[in-house]
C-alpha cells in the first residue's frame, strides 16, 4: 500500500478493504462473537470505581502482553499502555477506551443475560469500548501487518465524573508521550454511525455551606445552609440558557441535614454546567458563581442578630475544554469513509469524552461508538446488546489502519 500521506481518504479506504488480512480480521469479529462476548463479561465483572481502576488496568496489561504488546505498562496515574511499533514511530495514533465506571466501590458488577442482552453496571460504558480496544490489539497481532506508523493502545483512567479526564490529561500533557501523538481515537459506548469530532465543554462545582445548626423551633433564625442552597438552585434555574449554542445546567446531587426538626450545620450540592460555546459556558459559569455567593449573602442577611454567618466553600471539581477537530481533517474524513464502508451513513456530533483533551491541544481526535446498542447508561440496569458489535469493530480497525498506514 502507498503512503497514506499522499492519498485521498476514499482511496486509502478502498486499498485497506482490498487487503486479505483486513477481510480476514473482519470475518473473525463475526465468527468469534461468542468469545468476544465472554471476554467483555470477564472485564466488566472486574470493578473499576472512580479512582479505583488498578485491578482492571492490570488485567488489561496482561491482555496487551498476550496480544503482542510486549512493552505494556501502567504509567504514573494508572493508564494501561501498549505500543504496536511500525516502521517508524510517527505518525503515532492513540487508540483508547476508558477503564473507569461511574459506580462506587462495592457495586455488584455481575453480568446477567436476558434475551440476547447483557445487563451490568458499566457493560456498555465503557465495556464495549474496552472490548473493542482489546480486539483491535489482537487483530493487529494476528494480522501480522507491516505498519508505516505506530499505534499506541491506551486504557485510560479517570474519564468519568470527578476523574475529570485525568488519565488522558496526563498521557498528553505530562507523560512520556506528550508532544508525540499525531492522532487520537477514543472508543466510547455503542453505535456505528456516530463520529464525535467536537468537544462539549463543561465545568462542575461542589458548593458547600456551613453554619451553627440548631433546633428548628428554639434556634429559628439561625442561618440555614439548606435554605441558602435552595436560593442558589432557584437562581440557577432562572438562567436563560440559549438553545443555540446549546447550553445546559444541572444540580445532580444535594446532601445535608440530620432530621426534620434540625437546622443543618452543613449542606452540599454538585452542579454541572455545559455549553457548545466556550464563551457561553464562561457566562453561565460566572452567573452560577455569583448566584452561589448572593444566595449565601441573602441567607446571612436574614439571620438572627449576633449569630455567625454561613461559610461558603465553592470548589471546581471538573473542567473539560471545548473545541473541534475540523471536518476536513484526515481523521474525520477517514472516519466518515470507514462508516460508509461498513454500510452506514456517518453522523458528526458533539459530546464530552476523552477526546476533549487532544482536541483542546490541537491533536486531531474523534470518538467512535464501538458497535452494538445499549440503554440505561450510568444506572444499575445498564444493558448492552452485542448484535452489530462486529460492524463497530470493523469500522474502528479500518480507521486505525487508515491513520497508521499498512504495506
């Protein structure tokens, strides 16, 4: 095959599809469906709670070693990394999926089967991305490809929630691969049409208010943290979020109080702010911070004379940058061609994934669905249907080979 640097995306894809090794690998994705499902179940049943991905990462390292990635290792923050060397290190394409789930330690991750579906926390997010990562590593090993560039397989930590993309931030910002990555593919969730080329920016806060507390009757008039939170929520709910650019806000959790007749000493809430526009996100962010401050001030102004004021603690717990990989970038055009090659119409979209970080750094990046379908994501009744998974695996392989180049 000729160098991909000199060919149009449609020609690159035609050449890849004509390669017997590629056709054989794609057939294996179908004929080995039962084995692949069994492997997906095995990895899903290894817990990977927030900041507790080590057991699953070590499992992945062993699998990488079995698939010919002899120098696999865990980096400083816990990412599992394996390099498939080509004739040259560059271009270097990262193919990744995230190891962590949103579910806390102690969650039962046992997989059950019902009418062709797999049910378990994390079975789709990102169980289907993780199995795709392993199957791609195996396909490159089995196919004995001569790659022009190299492929770095990465199971990232900290993609979800308060993880704040810490794995990919380290990989591209402080780790040994910083400044050496030319393209980035994230495999996240199901589907075969979606190509996420635009990063959805978000900012997440934890607001805590502390006071003296007391009895609801005898100490009435003491500054009440829950009342102040209520004022802050009401202010946020009044924000005129534009439809275009799409902008959203959410109070996802509120905690506080000890009983119906007790003035709380502390109350807390977690807030998620998002926008397709960096400028609009900045406006919403400023509005919320002002709303939190004014809510506390208003509650303090109404307190009994001589009582101490509420203490406000506003902590940023998540900051995801926005941006876009241009639609004419090679990675986007190849992803579109790969999607058409497997019989589907490509659909460009915007979301918040590991790709936010490379996009913000100017590294061409996309996030792909890894095939199959799912529902009830981020709940204990999350399910995944592996029918059509082979199509997602084929698309991911085509894009990876298109970027790396094969001879």
